[in-house]
């Protein structure tokens, strides 16, 4: 019986484990206990099969009514608890919290009365008619025995049997009288057991009333065959045990104050069975063999359940440890311990905050999005067109200088215009500061929520957030002052070089106009001299005409040659919008030419280049929509004056060079270069490149300037072809003002671009960097400056968190204990199974097991 005691402890451990997996508290007596069915034994059999006698033998007292005509008319549940301190004759009836010692005969008569009344008034088909008794004895194993009415009675149906034996781990005791052993294959009880327990791991066959078959050789042979596992082939593979069944009644009748009468009766029963069943295994005879067989089947069921239960416990243990780590340890109840906990929480918050800032975790990416998206967009959306409209510029200049100074020098008014336009940059800068401030506040709250320790102390968490928020508010005010100062700095000082450059360009334009005027006068004089010479010398005219003819012929031949040239450029794209080929790029450092592979995309308006054709990534990209195009003369090395005259003569070859510049003088075209000078490999290539780039630039509002020749300048400058008209035309003040306002707008746009790059730097310095250093320093100093009483007040742990920690600590302790116990039993299960299998062939121990 020690095996049953051990299994009882294991069953309780498994019950607690199942309760833990269901998130119940096994130690809470008020909570409903999760039932376990490993120690349940349900007796199945026909009326008169001897079920009650078999259960009485297990109990050690004849408490259940017996009889040939079906004494059990309703389910009887006996919850047995073994108490070794009691005498073998004592039976204690437990009713709620009260205990009462009763005799077996009194208990049996009481059950008979209740069954008789129930038979007349109730159906006996369910738990409503169930009789439940909780008994404590020194002779019974700790099992829950369920005595069902005979299955051939009308009161018993499949639903009642499934209610007690189905969908659980209860042991099925199929009781068959020895006289019916020959017809065991047709037993309904055995068929029901097979339906419920198809693999036979929890079924025990009990052959009762063997003494009544003594002398019937055929019946004895059938019983011995069943006990030796040589029964019919269609029988389920189950364990069989033989009993007489009346040993308890005999012992009770013969006992006269002897404590050992019951053990003597059990030994006598075993000896009688050995004499009757001479060929049967001795370890399957008698009440002790039945207890051992039941223990063996219980162990099998537990062995099936243990692996899954252990796996669930391991997962539950990991979850509990994670939860305990999140909740943290209990706070040390001392001033030093309290202050140490507070500073440790500050360090945890610092780690989370820096992780959000540096790695972009959480809302950190919004700071970069504000710098690269919203703020530059707001700068670009400033109404520059309205402020640089000619009428507005004229009004501001007139208000600043009056009419007469406006005609001479409008610098004062233009300075006022620059200040007015740059003033508008303050509002986008302030908005950017506000956006970064709100992002930092979100990061502070997210970091506080992500810090496990702060969740345990809501007052301390609120204090940390308040200190951080106050620090960020002061940083925001400093940042606003800084960005406004940046804008005011640009407004307060406009470089004088800008206006000096305006004057220089104005004088340069006047100089070019004077040169054109002088050239036209000189050309008129030369034409008059040539006419007079031809009139005075025909021969000379003829020679000159011949020379002129020769020059014209050479020029015509050169044009034919250019026309015959074919471009080597490559064209791609559905509409031929992509053009690629080699160009020579002039180096700004060495003033030399480098051959590069250029690709023009007319659709996107981009011109990119690589060093080699097979390279996949551009080394530089020019945005043509911001540029102007100009054809320039090719620079040649210095020669003698004679050679220079020849170069200026009719044999001069056309230039293959053109230049791309930015519309705004202060902006760059490519990298740090304000202009890019390119040279085609042939005139045909140049024509294609210039035409396509010119089309892209002019579609975006850019300008194109042809070669700077005399005839070309006259044609571009005057549609009417009159050079004298151009030279004599007076300067238009309004045109001059328009030209200067465009130059000023270029300067303003350059300043705005500079602000778009520098304002984020100021914000990072005044807000982000200070949040990473000064804010955290203020947090530490503020917490350290609090009194111990104040810190203890702030570190008031949330009651729910405290209860959860206590709960998980108890679960962790219980999980460790249960996992250790169940692992030991799981490791010993295989050894126990082997021991039980080998002991079947050996005689049972003569010492009774309790």
C-alpha cells in the first residue's frame, strides 16, 4: 500500500500543477479545487457480480450493502483517506468539518435505508441521487471508490457510466463472477470498458467469487487462462486479478478484539486462491494483488500525463520569471535602500530615453522628419513671388528713398526688402522648435512607460516625467531665442559685397554697350573706306572679290563638312528622352579636360555623369531646371599677333564648348562649382547636346545665350536689326530695378537655404543635446536633493503590482517544487514499470502492504 501512498502524493502534485497551468492558486482554500481523477476507481458489472464485495475488500470494512438481487440502486462514492493512527476496526465519517466515529454495520444499515428510500422516490440515474461519504480508516488505500448499480438495470445507462468513468483518468474495475469466465468475451461491462479505454491502460479485470467455482474444472481452467493472459483473442489486453470477495465479512465475523484478524483473512484468502487456481500466477491472487495492480495502472496513466504536464510547467516557469523580472524585487526598507532604488530607476529611465533618441526607436525618427521634411517645405512655401513682384519692389524702394534716389541707387529700399522677407523665416523656425519639443515630450512619456521599475511606483513616475518636462520647456525657450537670433543676424547685416557686385555688373553692362557702339561706328567707317577703294581700283576689287570668293568657298566647304558629320550619341527611352555620350569636362583645379560619360534625362531634367560608361552610380548630377545655358568661345594658348589675326580671320573653326550656370549667382550647379564647362567631341555631338539641354532649361524658365560674336550679339539684342537704335537707346530705370530685384531675390534664397541648414543644427544643440545631457543631470540632481521622507512618499508601490509580485513569487516557489517532484517521478517511471513487469513472474511478498 506504500505504492498507493506515493501515488497519492504524486496525484496531489499533479493536481497543483494543473491548477497552476490554469492560473489558479492551489494554496487558496477558498478557491474551488480542481479535481483529480487519477485515484478514482469505478466498479462496473452486472447485478450480483460482486462489485460491492470487491470494494469492501479494498476498504477493509464491510460498509457497502451486498446481495444477489442488486443491493446498489444508486451511485455510491466513497472518498477514502488512510490514517495509520487509527485501529484496524475504526471508521471515521467526515461530514463537512466534523468527524464522527461509526461502525461498519451501522454505516451499512444507513446506506441500505437510503438506497431503499431512493429506490422508491428517485430515478437513481444521476448525481442528484448520488450518495457521497468521506471516510478515514487505517486499512483502506487513499482512493475514491465509486460503486455503480448493475449495468443490466434500467437505472444505468451509458450517460451515467460516461459521467463517472469517461473523459478522465479513473481506473475501471470490471467485475465478472468466476462462473461467467467462460462467457467473458460477451460481457457488456468489458465492452463498455473497451469503448471508454480503448488502449486498456486504466482497466483492471476482477474475477470474483472464485470459491463458488471450486470443483468446476472447465471454469477454473477459463479463470486460470484469463489470469495468465491466454484468454480469447478478441479480449482487450488488460490486467486480471482473482478474488473470493468475502474475506472482509469473514474477518469481521471472526474478530474478537484481534487487530490482526483482517490481515490474517487476506492471507487466508490468498492461500485459498492458490489451492484453487494452482496454475495461475500467484501475484494475481487476492486483495493485496488487486491493490498492487490498481497502483500499477494508476502509474501508467500518470506516466502518460507527466511529459505534457512538465512541458507546461517549464513554459509557465519561464513566464513567471519574466513577470518577476518585470515587477522587480521588493524594495529594501531603509533610507539608504530607498534612495538607491530611486537612483537606479533614474538610470533605467536614462537608458530607455537614450535608446529612443540615438536609435530612432519610438518617436525619435520624427525629429529627423521635421528637419528634412516639414521645415524645408515651410521655407520653400514662403510667398517670395508676392514680395519680389516689381510693383511691390518699386513701392518699397519709393517709400525708402523717394523717387529721385530710386533712379540713381535703390540700395536702401532693397535692404528694407531683404529684412521684410527674412522676417518671415522666424515663424517656420519657431514651429520647428515646437515640433521637436512635442516629440521630445512624447519620447519622455514613452521611455517612462517602457521602464519596468517606474510602472511599480506611479508617484515616482509622475515626478520623473514632471522634472523632464520642465527641463524640456526651458530648452525650448532657449532654442526659440537661438533660431530667432540666427534670422535677426541675417537681417541685421547684408554683406556690402552684394551691392558692390550689383554696381560692378551694372558698370559691366554699360561697358559692353559702349563697346558695341564703338564697334558699329568702326565697322561703318571701314565699309565706307572699302567702297571708296573699290571705286578707285577695279583690279584691286577683283582681287579682293576673288579673295572673298575663296573665303566664302572655304566657309561653305566647312559647313558642308559639319553637315556631313553624324552624332555618335546614344538615345534610349520610349520617347527618346534619354541621351548618353562622352563629353570633356573642364577641371576647376587643374584647368584641364577630363573625359566623362554623361547621361541626360529630359523627362526628369537631370544631367549626370560617371567616370566610365559601365559605372552604375553617378559621380555628380546637375538639376537643369535651376540653370542657364551659354555657348562660349574655346580658349586657345597665347600666340603671336600674326597668328592671332589669322585666328580671327575667316579660317577660325567653330567652338565645341558650352557652359552651364545657375540662375542665382550665389548657388552652385554641381557640388561646390558655380559653373560647369563642357566640350563636345564633334560639332554634331555639340548640336545635339546643346539643343536638348536648351529645350529642358527653357521649358523651366531658364535662358540660353549663343556665341558672343558681333553678328550674334546684334541679332540677339535687336530684332529690328538696327545697331544704332540699340546704341542710342537710353537705360530703362524700371528694367534696371527688375534686374536688381532678381539679383536680390537670389541672395535671399541663398540666405533661406542657409537658414534651412543651420536652424536644425541650433535646435539639435539647444534641445536634443541638452535633453541627452542637461535634462538627465537635472533629473539626478533633483531626485538626489529630495529628503528621505519625500523619496519614500514617491516610492509608494502600486498595490496591484505588490499583489502580483507576491502571487508570482509563490507560484515560482511552487513551480520549482512541483517540477522537481514530477521530474523525479518521470525519471523513475520507466524503472518502476520494468520492476513491475519482472515481478509478475515471482511470488508476491508475504508481508501485507498497507
